[in-house]
C-alpha cells in the first residue's frame, strides 16, 4: 500500500467518517478500513497478513500448480479448501465488523441517509458473501463429482495380463505406494462413446479411442477404431468356443455380448469394460488400464453446458429418419454447409449421421467436433459453466479410474503437449473386403502402424487431431 493512498484515506476519514465505509474497505482488503478509521498500527498488521496470504497464493500458482491441482482431486484436499475458505471468510467478516466498530464506537458519526446506509450494508454483504459462496459452491460441486463418478474403493496395483509391461500383481494398498505408471511403459485409457439411452436395449460402443501416454516423456498417441471392425482377434480363453478365436460380429457389439455372456470373458470386474479393454488392448499390444464412457445424452448435455460448438461444415449432412437421442423421436435433420453454431442435439447428429455417407465419414466428423470443443473451451468458460458440466458428468459419465489415483494423472499433465500427440484413424483405406454387409480390415496393417505410432507418436505418418473446428 503506497503512503499517498494512506494519506488520502486518513484525510477522507477526518472529513466524513463513516462506519459503513470503514467496514466496506476492510471487507475488501482487511486492514484498509482500520487505517481509514485511524488505527494505523492494527491496519498495517492486518495488511501484512494480507500480503503474506497473497504471496503464498502467488507461490502456489507459479511453483506449486501440480500440487494445487492434486488437492482439487482429493476429498481430503477439498475439505481443507472448504476449511480455509471458511477461515478466510471469518477473518474478513471480523475485519469488517471491527472496522465498523472503530468508527461507530469512538465518536458519533455524522447523520447518514438510511437508504444510503442500507446500500452500504448490501455492498458489504456482497463483498463478504459472494466470493466465498462461489468458492464453496465450486468446492462442493467438485466433491460431488469425485464421490459420484469415480471408484471410491482403494485401488490395488493394476492387474496384469500375459505380455503386459506391468510389474507383478499385488493386492496390498498403502499411502506410500508408487504412482500407477511405476514400471509401466505406457498409461492407456479407452475412451468410449455409447448409444445407451431411453428406450434403447443394450450398449453399443460406437466410438472407441485408445489414448496412450508415455509417463516419462509425455508423448501421447490416439488410436481410433471403427465400430464396424469385424472379427477382431480375441485373447486366449475369450469369446465363443469356435475355431475363429475372434469376435464374430461388429466391434461395437462386444461390450453387450460380454454382459449377456460373462462366462465367455473370464476375469474380475464388470464384464463389458473388462472384455472390451482386454480385447482391444491385446490386439494393439497394450495393457489398457482404465476406460471412460459417455452416453449420447451425456454428449448432448456437455455441448449444451458449454454453450454449443461452432463447426465449419464442408458439405451438407442429411438424415431423413434420424433417431433422436431420446430413443423415441424420428426426425428429418439437415445441417447446411458453412460456419454453423450447433447445440448439443445438432452437434451429436453431425457426429452421428451415416445416411448418405459411411462410418468413416462419421468418424472424421466426430474427430472434428471433439477438436472444436477442445479449441473453443477456455479455462474461464469451463470455470463459469462448471456446475452444469458436473451435473452432466454425474449422470452420464462412467469410468473405472479410482478416486485415489486421480492425483497420479495430474502428475502427467505438465508433460503433455499437443505438439507431441500423434493419431491413427482406422478408415476405409484399411478395408480389405466387404462380404454380406460385413467389413473386414487389414488387421496386420493396423497392428503394424499402431506399433510404429506408439514407438514415435510425433512421426509424420500420423494424422493429428484437428483443433480448428474445420472439418475436411
């Protein structure tokens, strides 16, 4: 605080002392109202406390960002945030009350307009309540997300499968255990978009993207597999007992087949995600540790919560009999070419329609929509809409990522860079033949190029994720 400002505050106090102005000043910056009221010693001590708190926050923001983010994904950490918020609110409330009393109790202030006093009271209440109420709301919202979405059971070390790069299995858990990637060559998560919804039977995983990260370097790869990939090879002991040793249907039907026939897919955990992670992982030569799945209505809700998405549509997209995500309505959807701002319903339709096109065109549009959402979602916008986003995720996001392992994911974030993310999109170029409406892909080529991508995600042979909002 500069000396000139101190003098102006003291001069104002001598001319027209007001307990409400003193209260408002110390509500804004504890100690400022005390200087205005004439108690310079107490005011300067409080300002020193303010500066110490600001310096602490600056150190955390600049040097301890990862640690601060870990606090936000821990229920215990959020409890500390809530306690700190209450303490700071109490400190500011006491400062405002004390500054008011210094003026009101020492001498009779000049007569004040009752209406003006009420306005001043509202201003003090606003300054005191709103910031802490907002922080409290965000803290409680984040806590509800952690509690309702993520697995709250303490997680053992990730189990292994034959050929895995994971160290030997153990079921012991303790707070000193190593991070989830300790001993792993790569950390792999399967992202799924499903068609589950009202009046729909079963789950078809129409979007499947494997995200693989090297935890040491931050190099990442994204491998997108088509829903209509037929006869995917299965691990030993998986699937129907026949000579195929493969899944004799579209890949998007594997999850539901495992739910209906769990004995075909032995192992621990829910049969659907267990079968899909294991089958795709073994096909790509990876150990897929976790998955995250969002439904059709979840996608619509996320886009709407973000205020929609703007897409440069290159060609007209039409479906005269588009099945609405409500599972009941059939409608005629037309999305014209040009720059279009789409709500959640139309963004889903754009990413989902196959009529007059094919699966591969749809996959390209899906990638385009995801890229546009990433590009157009600023941190401040995400914060402002966080409550709505969490409501959607609580209802429509499913994952097996353990709550007590989220901090390990935070450790990887500083290493990630969009410049080091490669992508493999399995499209029509990989098709070898189509027989009886069954599409067969060059599986060996997919495996070969996936291995090359994982070895060098920055190689020029990969297709990057478009972040421009323009769909080719």
